[in-house]
C-alpha cells in the first residue's frame, strides 16, 4: 500500500509537470491505466505475502508453545533424576557400612583359624604317644589270648580228670567250676579290651586330623574328646548360620541382580508394582540365589508374601503387584523366621544340634517333615 502511494504520487507529479495537450491526452490516460494495473498486481502480491506471513507467525507461536511444554517436562525429569541420585547416595553409604562389618568378621575368622592351627599342632604331637599306648594295649591283648588258650587246655585236662574221678574227686570238680568262672570272666575282659582296642583305632582316624594328650587318663581323654567334638560342632553350627545369614542379607549385592534389573521402572521407583512381565523372572532369581541356598520352598515363600499380616499385601495371588521394597522386606522377614527354626535348638519349635549332626550339617539332608514351613505368629 505504501509503495502504491509513492508510485501514485510520482505518476501524478509527472502528469502535472507535463504541458497539457489535447492531442496526446488519450495516450497519457492509457499510460496511467497501465500503471494502475501494475500497481494492483503488486498490491495483490503484497496482500498474499501478508497472509503467508500471518500463517508463519501463527505456526511459530504454536511451535513456541510446544517447546515451552517440552521444557516443563525436562524440568520434571531433572527433579526425578535428583531424587534418584540422592537415593543412590544413601545406598552407597549403606554398602560402605556393610563392607566395614564384613572386614571385622573376616579378621575374627582369621584369628579363629590361627587358634585351630595351634590346637592341631598340639594334637599331632600327642598322636605319637597315643600310637605307643595302642601298641601296649595290643600286646596285652595278645598275652590275654595266650592265657585263654592255656586256661582252655587246663580246663580240658581237669574235665578229663573229673570224668575219671567223679565219685571221689568233688574238690577237683569244684576247682574246674572255679576255673570255668575265671575263664568266663577273662573272656569278658578280653571282649571288653577288644572293644576298647577298636574304639582306640577309631580314635586314631579322628586324631589324624586332631591329636590328644595321652598322658591323661582314658576318662580324661574321653572327656577331652567330647569337649572338642562339642566345641567343633558349635563352631560348625555358627559358621553354617552365618553363611545362611550372608545369603539373605547380601543377595542383591553379592549377585548380578542390580546389574540385570537396575533400569526397570520398579527399581527406579521401588514402591511401584513389579508387574506380571517381570514377576516370574524376579521370583526365579530369588529362588535360585536365596531359597534354594537355604533349602526353603518357593511356594511357601509366595504363600507368606500373600498372607503375612506384617507384609500386608492387598493384591492378587500370585503377588505380581508387589513392590520391590515390600518384596525385599519379605525376603528378610521370611529368612529371619526360618533361621529361628533352623538354629533354635528346640525340638518342639525347630531343629536341634542332633538333627543337624544327623544331616551332616547340610540342609539338603534334612527330612521334609522337619523343614521350615511358614505359619502366622
């Protein structure tokens, strides 16, 4: 429009600046018409450009709104990442504390191993003395065998004499009976010594790993062995209990769990349901690395998760809607109750030391009817 105004002004100026002549007036009018047509075309083109510019302005305004929405979403994501970073910092602090506790336990175990090595050296020194005493007992046993043979021969001799002198040799018969009683007593002593000899040979097998001071009496040796066996059984039981505790305390840290599932939504927000897509895989992982290691039943554990009043799960069965935080608490609670069953030493409420001894300290050997089954307290 502005250009049109300037052009019109110029044309009129040119028109009035020329001398009026009636002869060429028609030509001037034609020229003006052509100029007006040209200006109309330019005006139409300018109006089209103005329309296109208006559309572009509208499009740019919409794009600006969309970018503002994206910026808001990015700000929300930044807040979520900050929360995750703080949570991971707390986990790292917890793991550092756990590592320190394990180091202290390792130092204690190292000291215990040194003590056991010292005891073993002392026992090995006593093994030689035990062998010498066994040789002495064996020689005594041989001598008793010779005595029995001699008495048997004497018995037969007196029997023959008794048969020939039955009517007149009552005293000799009494003597034979006395000798028979003595022989019976000696035979009993020989059987007892034979049993002791076998017991001593069995002890040698044990003393190949742990010797004894044989300067003590037999009763003292037996008492010492009983004490040593009892102490060793208690050490084995404690070591077994610690190994099971390590399984359910550190099952996430000591396995590939964090690596496999770290990017799952229910790991990023641990109060979110695990969901049916991942539930079976997670339960198989826990079964392999926790439940099987402690001889627990997967079906019993699932029953515990669904029905335990402290877990307080409200979803369907199987518990696919359980969160990871609740599942982790369930593993610790279930395992703690199972440890009470395994190591309470109460025949009415769990396993005894005799049960573990019979099972050779391997939970796989525990009879099914004595294994842990959850019940609500």
